[in-house]
C-alpha cells in the first residue's frame, strides 16, 4: 500500500476551539440545548474555523476547607503538580448545616459535576454534528442531541457511578431524553445516534464511530488534561465556559474541579470504605 493511499484513509475529527473574546450570551442564543427549535443561526458554528487552540482547564487551587456536618473536607497539599496524590476525606463535624444549605454535601456536588460534564460533552457532540452537515434539519428529524432524563446525574451510589464512568457516549446519550422536550419522542437521541453510526458517507461514519465510542472517563481525562485525545479537541474549552458561566463562587467551583480531577480515585476509596464496613459487621 503506497503512502498516498494511506493518507487518504486517515480520518480526523474537525478541530474545535474558542477564541479569547468568546461571548457567553451569543453561545446561549446560537447553541441553546434547551431550545426545541434547533440553532437560531450558523454564525457561532462558522466562527470556529481558523481559531487557535487553548490549553487545558485550570487545576484546582490549593485550599483547605472544613464544612459542616456530613459535608466535604478537602485537604490539599501545596504541590498542585501531584494533585492526584492529595487526600480526600469526608468528615462529620458536630455543627448543624447553616440555613439548611446542603449544596456542599458530597452527593450534591457529585450530581453537579456530572451535569456539567454531560452538558459539555453533549454540546461538543452537537457542534461536531453541525460542522459535518450544512443542514441539521428541524422538528423530530433534527440532528441534535437533547439532555437525558435525570436518572444518570441524580444517582449517587458508588457502584452505579463506577459503571457510568466506563460507559461510552453512545450508551450515555441513548437513554430516554428529558420529558421537557415534549415535541420529541423519548428515544430521539437513540435514533439519531444509530442513524449517525450508519451514515452512508464513510468519512462521517468513521468520525461518529470514534466520537460515540469514547467513554465518559476518557472525556474526563481530556477535560482535566490528564490525557489528550485529538478526537476531542475543543471539548475542554466548552467545559471551561460551562464553569465560567456557573453562578457560584470560586470556592464552590474549586470543589467541583477537585471531584472531577479525582473522580475515579474518590469512587474507589468510597467503595473500599463500604467493603471494610461490611466486613466489620460480619
């Protein structure tokens, strides 16, 4: 096989990146996942050509925070380069939660982390779709993924989330969509993904095969900068903008970043603690 033929067989995903003067309001208007009418314009999509890439998302800043009863305590070393070696503990402090504020409870933080992560991945997938098709259609035939029902993000059991990390995008987004999209069938995402994976155009089909077979853990590795997947170039910028427009203080955002950076380790530790508890009870 000569070199020219090999070059023709190479398949590359479109490179996605966002420039420094990225407008969040424009992003919402032109790429609103809550809308049932698809894109309002193609101006946002076309702006992605010939734009320099960004780096990875910011690493969790050094901090030491003690929260109230059943809340999370993050004990982070001064060496941020060894972030994965930092100690993660759940402490019970004998003080009531002030004003009933439970947003710092681990389970609530985990739910928020999953929602932001899934939203970022879905927006990236929709962006890839829009770049490969001049017309994404409308109505029930629109080539656009919608949010799933809340089961995946709301469930916080350790075993469930360990399995969830290793599921592919295809498995995640093929679940029933939220009932808020009343104009679309509940299996809209599943039908769309199957259609894209059976695309007659070989180049497009290969792109979707690579994209939808990426696991959630691989996407998280790309988001946090632990590994780089060229097929996901630009995903990290969508995630950074999701965090930027999050209406929370930096302390809260840092806790979310910490959980995302250490999600696999945290879930493993929680499972080990549960197993030790069971053995003692026996």
